[in-house]
C-alpha cells in the first residue's frame, strides 16, 4: 500500500489499523530546537477523541500519545519524531457482520478489490482512527508555526448553516459547545439536530471552515504545488471529505470581475479578500480561508441492503458505536492538515534566495 506519507520537507508517515495494537507515525523534517508543549499536543488529540460528548461516537479511547524519539529536554532534536497511540477500546465483534459483506459507500468493497483481502475490524486502515496521528503531527507543526493562527470551526450541519462569516464571529467561542460552532444559538440548533439524527440511527454531513491568519507572503510553489492545490489535497485526504473551496469558492462564479477583484492598499494588502489569501498559488499575506465539506458517513444503525463477496444480495443491520455527524471531531483534523501544509511550505520557501 503506497500513499502513507504526506509532505515534502516537513513529512509525516502514519501507520496502523483501527483494531490493531496501535496507530502512530514518524515525523521527518521537523527542524531542531522547537520547544514542544506536549500538553498542547494531547489537548488537540482530546478534541478529536471519541466519547467526548453525547453527539459523537461513544467509543471510549483515551488516545494518549507516547513519543519514542526526536524530542529531548522539551525540544525537537531535528531527528525523526516517532510516536504511537495505543488502541485500547476495540470491539471487533461489532464488525463481524461486515466481514463478508460491504457497507455501501464505505471503503470495504474497494479495499477488497484492490488488495485481495482486508482487515474489516473497525474499517482497518480506512478508519478515521488514522487521523489521530495527523493530529499529533499537526500539533507539532502548529508549534513550529508560532505566530500563525489556525482556527477551524463547524459552519454547517445538514441544512443548518451560519449566516455570519468568520470575520463577524468570535472564534474563541468555538470550543464552548460540543458542535464546535462559534455561534452559540446556531450551535444549540445543530446539537439538537445531530441528536435527532442519532436517534434515527442515521448520519448527517456538514462543513468546516478554516482560517489561517498571519501567514507571510510567499508560501506556495507554482506551478503544480500551488498553496491552494496542496491545501486541497490535504483536506481531500481526510476521511469522508467531499469538497474543498477557498476564498470566494463556488460562489465567486456569480460575481463580475470588477466586483471580485481585491483592490490594493499601498502596503500591498487588499481591501477585500475574495482571493482567500492566495494568488497565483502563493500566499499574499491576507487571511487564508476555506471550506471543507464532509458527507453523512456510511455507517447507519438501521437495516440496509448490500451484497456479499460473491455479489449475492444481503440484508443486514448496522451496528456498533459510530459518529452521527463527524464534523465536531474533524475540526482538529482540518487544523492539523492546514498546519502540516503551512509548515512544509514554510520550509520549502527557505530555498528561495532573497
Ligand atoms: C472524525 C471522523 C470519524 C468518522 N467516523 C465514522 C464512523 O463512525 N462511521 C463511518 O462509517 N465512517 C466514519 N468516518 C468516515 C470514514 O472513515 C470514511 O467515510 C471511509 O473511510 C470511506 O472513505 P470516503 O468517505 O472518504 O470515501 C469518519 C470520518 C471522520 C473524519
């Protein structure tokens, strides 16, 4: 299986399956001498972990990260940072019913077809459990990026969406509710809606908006490694992501160029920011903002029809402890992938002669 490493200079390789002994990774290319706050890393993991509220999966994983290398006396040494998170709460029997059949719209069918067989327990490598390792690496990247602020939040659940944009919201309120939506009234509606979806044994999708502030001018490597292209790849590599748009995104098509253009101030900043902080694939110093769309995930706790390995029709029943809506737990994952891209592109930018 290829494709388990992300990044050019600041790189993360992850390993592990949902119900194996552990998941983890190796971070290669983290510069030396970065003071690392291990409690801040654990805090981001806690924001992703299962069982944190009534609207997420009730699996009870502690998700405590153990570091093996690359950190000495509280600082990165510049050598590979190896780490693991032990899997402690697997209930593999919950997945017996999918051993020989495929959950529609999950990764079961394609893994079997591509690799010949699969670790079906908890979805194996296709499980979003893998993203805990990205959160560890991203939390380290955030500390390398000190001064750059990265804030993600839930801006839509099903049809319920924020009417204010990020500049009108108090992003310090994101963590004040289990949905991670910075508008408390909308958050309460979203929470009630997710609870009703959970009661039906169903799932619902949502959107996460992410904002990166204080990004210097110059990050991005045209032509194929444009900053927004790398952010798009990073976001679309997260489980259940179906869409990515930055700046004016899809709504921009409704505007005329004369309205869409961002007029300059004398210092090079712009009066508006439809460009989303990136022009020609290079950061322009304005806020970088983008939306990431997550689908309603596949595992419904309802009766459903599918096929077995031989293509025979099968009637089965979804079981186990699943997320009715993944966006509250995906907020730290989006931040982590953003930090990994920016850290990597910050290092790539050091290869430019000034
Ligand atoms: C935080 C998070 C939690 C997830 N939990 C579930 C889950 O409980 N049940 C499920 O079917 N999919 C879940 N997913 C999504 C699957 O991992 C994903 O849909 C699957 O691997 C197929 O990949 P795709 O949807 O990207 O095509 C979760 C995704 C994220 C980001």
